[in-house]
C-alpha cells in the first residue's frame, strides 16, 4: 500500500493546535536541557583527554548525537514525555509512528528552529541579549509559518513526512 501524497486529504486526526505544540516544545526544551547536562558532563570528562582545540567540536558532536538518539527513539515510538503530557503524537502519512530513519530526518530538519539565529551569531558579533532576541523572533516566525501550511503543520514536519496530531480527537 502506498502512502498518500501530501496534497491528498487523509483520515488522520487533526493537527494539534499551535499553542499546545509550542507548550510541548518548551517542555521538551526543559527535558532536553537535562539530557544535555548529563551528556555534557560525560563529554567534558572524555574530551579533557583530547588535545587543546578538539574538546569543543567533539563535545558538540556528542551532544548532537545524544539528542538525536533521544528524539529518534522517542519519535519512532510515537511520543516524547512532553508530547504525552500535552496529548500530542507524531505520525507518518500512514497514521503510524514514523520509522527511525524518518524520525532522524525530522531531527535534522528540526534544527531549523535554531540554525538561522546561530548562523547570524556566527557571522555578526552580537551580544548575548541580541542573540536571544534574534532566536525568540525567529522561533516565533517559524512557529507562525505553520499557519501558511494547508494542514497547519510545521514545515519541517511536512518536509519529513510527519505530523503532530491531537490525541484528544482519537476515540479510545
């Protein structure tokens, strides 16, 4: 059986409302912070043995991979703890949880939430406050861009072939 094209209407439940998706996103950030602290401590110990100058990129790679494993594993099972709390599930076009490969594709595409302000900060000397303001403005614009999608999905979900659905609309 083939997956329907993105333009075809599906019988999937409604996309979760933007306010709940963003609240889950904030909660996800709190949980990810804990993962980053734990993995960062291990990375710090590991990279302290490396030659000077290699510690930072190796630590960043360790954190990127650790978060990728966490999100890929959770999303391929349908939910993270934050998504469960806000009654949101992630599904592919067939209505089932995405494969690990699709979940990892979504993880890479999700970096669009942070890449533009990080790139700006790398190109232009900005204060911490200016970087924070740029990040908040970009995040708000990216979230609101979902209003331009026909099913009100985040664009990275549309590109990854996933969607966040409202589990409150699913019959038990």
